[in-house]
């Protein structure tokens, strides 16, 4: 148990600091509400439409392609962990793996799946 | 260095198919429209290469990749069945793909990738590799089922297959988890050792038995055994006919390959526990398959139920077990593959673009107008029924005699009775062709030489393997025996020793199970 | 590999499942290499996993929206993943954790294929309700 005490202290300290800062700004700062200020922040642009609107199904393709490639990266972690022990052989193996993924990517691009429609 | 023990020979057939598959996929992107036909020939060459390579490996008995894969006659035998199924499907597809305007590159590539998954399943001696092979195969087949994107039936078939397939994979995986939980390993050999030392009374523990039952559910789904067969008729009907043939033969062979390997190898000590379950499954599968096939009006759907019934016969062989049962199962898979591929090839031949011609009525009068086609269809139907001297008879003979010898008299009796029932719907096709009037025109086979080759090859196989069963059966026996021999690791044994130990077997395969 | 360590705890085999797991855990707690923090007993993990799996399976059987059915399937797979991780800890072997990687990759590929199929059905039929997809019967 004792080894967790520093973490506990850190958590308490962080909590205190955050509470202190937010309450200080609320107590000391002026508070003015305007309609523009109450809008959600959208990179400085005037916001348009509701956040709960429906998205075009076109985005599905990009999202799903992302997921597939993203999850394949999980196999890089165990490989990276023992990269040195595996040596050159492991390196070539991983090149083959990445190579196959790249072929997939080339296929997707060539098929036009990533074009903005 | 902690290099894993790599044995390229064990994966070489799969590697060949993978490389050819990727090439097909990419080549299509750059090729001209009229060159599409070369994709079929390239795929066929890849399949032939894989088959040839498997053939040259014959006689080796090794384990590869730290005991994850086996390179034994059993795996190679199934490699050949899978290559047979894939090669015939490519031949059937050559014009089918063109006429139905299917995306050729994706189609052939997925076909080859599915074959890779099947080969992995047949060779895997590790539950996780089996799972990966299963998923590789299934995922490719899900897409192939729905590759006719505008066809609502194909859509529905793909969706049903996908949802139920993923559901079954979940069960399979949970079974793996429970087995891993009890035995601490996913390697089939280690699981077997653990079970035989800790559960030598054959009783097992609740967790182990639950895992085993879940594995049965997973495999039962893939081989379409009742009561896990509900997807099969819809999927077989909705899928393109070529893919239906591929599914009926390839998927079933691969699923049985690892089903048998897992249960006879790993759970051999628990034989008393699972044989009762499989007994019931076999009986139910035969009865449900045959009785429902009686009332079908669509040929593809009838063949789907017939394939369920055949899964039942295969389960009979599996329950019988032992060298006889195992060899009978492998022989029956070859027999079933030949006659079913042939029957589906005829269905492909009768169909036209926009006019599938899959109803019984569409076959009326075929016997007078296309005597050759009808005669070959008759041969396949008679063989499926189990009429001597065709291959279906020999296969059933081996299966049921193995069951009798193993003491499962009732199972054999039920099987024979079911065969009798099945005669009704198979003969019905023949009767429709020869005794009813019909006008349907069939595009002459001479315009589709690849398809004609497939049909003739299947016919010759159906007759030859049936008339001369000794060689293939000896091969099946030898292959099955390799399953029980402990495999050596490639690194620990020098090459010379292996050659020496396998000399009596190296001469055996003078003829491959397909021709 | 610490593979054999967990197995040593399993002496005889006719003890009930629960007892055996408990012994395996107490054995592990003494093992320095496996850490000595507080451990949640393995049954809790396995129970949670079984409950999640059952919820997923029931979801597949009871829900009618194919996307929800598919989500239930994913829940089943992840329930199994939880089992694998817990059992890998119990056995002190890496196998279980590696399996989870593979299952995750497979699940992602399955999601890609499955959603594409569902989308295709929706384009042609304007519905993803399982009850309305009944072109083929018997």
C-alpha cells in the first residue's frame, strides 16, 4: 500500500490547486454574459447548426478505414518491446507487415475511397 | 536472440496464395477492362502452385512456429481439398463473374484469401491460430456472399451470414478462453497433455466442459450442423452460385479439419463426454437436413439442405473416430467436394444473367435438349444419393461401416435411413429433367470452356474416385494417422532424419486425391 | 516464460474449480515477480466477463436493430477479452494478453466488414430491422 501514498498526495494537491484556481477566477474576475460569449467555441468561427445533427454516411468510410489501420498498430507494441532481441529478422518481419498494410492503403487511394466527395 | 522457430515450408502454400491474391487485387487497378480474364488464370495458377507445393511437401511431419502450425500429411491432405475447391470455383467463376459484372479483382483476391484462412485452419495446432484462420476465411466469405451489391437477396444473405457468423465466433472464442483458463495453454498438444494427466478419469471439470461445448457450438455453426444450421439455406440461396459451391465444400472441409484435430487430439481423453453430444448433433443434422430438403422448390436451397445433411454424415464419421472413422471422414469430404462442386457447376451453367434459373421447374425438359449436361447432373444427383459405383456410395459405405465397427449401430442405421429419404429429392431433379416438358434455353457450354472443364473434371472425379477408392482411401488413412504421430520440431531434427522416418510414407501418394 | 509457475499450484485435480483458482492466486501472491499489490480475485473477473457475455448474447437474440445486434456481438468479444486478460494474469503467461491483441484486430476488421454490409442493406432496403429482412424463408 505504501507505494501509492505519493500518488495520493499528488491527487490531493492537484485537486486543491485546480479548485483554488477556478474559484479564484470566479471570485476575483468580472462576470459578463453576452449571447456571443455563451455560444460553444468552434475554432473562432460562428457556430452553425446543432451538435446533435446527423452526419453524412460518407464519413463512415473514412472512419472505418481509420479504425482498421489504427488497430493494426497494436501489433507494433509487442514488437517494439523486444525489438533488440529479435534483431534484423524481426525488422524484416515488421517491414513485411507494414508493406502489406501499405498495399492496402495504396488500394484504397487508387479506388478513390479517400477522395472528398 | 529469441528468434521464433520458423518453418517456411509449413506456410508456403498459404504464402503463395496470399502473394497471388495481393497481386490480383492490385493488378486489377491498373489493367484494361478486357484483360480482366487474366485475373482468373492468374488465380488458377496460384492455386495450382499451392497445390503442387503441398504435394511436394508430402511425407513431412513437423511442427512449425513454436507448435502453432503442423506440417503433417493431415494438413496437406486438406490443403489439396481446399485447392481443389478453390480451383474449381475459379474455373466456374471465369464467365460467371464477367456475365454478372462482378468486380473481378476483389472477387478472386477474396477467394484466395479465404483459401489462405482455410489452410491455416487445417494446419493450426493452436486455438488462436485456428481462430485467426476461421476469421480470415469467414470475413472473406461474408464479403463474397454480398458481392452482388444491387441484389437484395444477396444483401440479406450477407447480413445474416455476417451477424450469425460473428455471434458464433464469439462463442468459439469464449470456449477458447475457458479451455485456456483450465489448462493454461492454447496449444492443442499442451491442452491434451494437461487433460490426460489431470482428468485421466475422463470426467473433466465444469469449466473445461463448458469450454468444450462452446467450441462445439462454434464449429457446429461453421459446418452447418443442426441446430446451428439456420443461416445456411438463406446464405446458400442468396450468395452467387459459385460462392455457394465454394462455401459448401471449402468452408465445410476447413471447419471439419480443425474440428477433428481439436477434438480427437486435444479432447481425446474426454471422448466419453463429447461423443454423446456429437451423436445427438449428427442424428439431428441428418434428419433436419434431409426432411427440410424434401419440400424445397429452389435447387440451390435444396442443395443447401443437402449439404446440411452431409454435415450429419460427416459427424457420424467423427463420432465413430479412430483411424477408420477419421479416414472415412476425409474420404467423404473428397467425395462430397467432387459431387457438390459438380452439381453447383451445373446450376451455374443453367443460370443466365438476370435469370438465375434456380427453380426445379427451370430444369424441366433439360434432359432432351441438353443430354450431356443433364446426364452429368444425373451422375451428381445419383452420387449424392449414394448409388454405386459412384463416389457418394463409397464414401457413405466407409462412413457407415466405420460407425458399425466402432459400435454405433444405431447411428449407422439412422444414417442409412436418411440416405433413403434423400433419394426422393435428388431423384426429383432427375425426374424433372427427363419427364417434364420445358422450354428453358441454356447458353451452350462451348462458349464457357472454363465452366465446362470444371463440370467434366467433377464428373470424371465422381466416377473415378468411386470406382477406384483404394488409393484415395489409403491416402486418407495415412493422412489421418499422421495426426496422432508426435510431430518433430523442424529445428531440433536434422533434415536427413525426417527423410529417413518418412520413407515408408513418401512412396504412398502416387495419386493425389484430386486429378 | 513464467508459464509453468501457475501450473505448479494445481496439485490434484478433483478439487472444485473455485478452490483451485484460489490456490493459484495465493501462490501468485507469494511470487515476487508478479507484483504484490492488492489483487481482485479471479472469480470476480470471470463472473463479470460471463455476465457481459450473457448480456451480449441476449442482446443478439432479443434486439431487432441489426446495428444493435452487431454492437452486442462486439460486447461478447470484449467480455471474452476480459477473461483472457484475467486468466493470463492467473497463469502468469503472456499468451492470454497476446490473444487479446489478435481479438481486437479481428474485431476491428469485423466491424469494417459488418458495417459495410449493413450500409449496403440499408441503401437497397431502407431498413436495418432484422424482422423486415425476410425475403428468404424455408
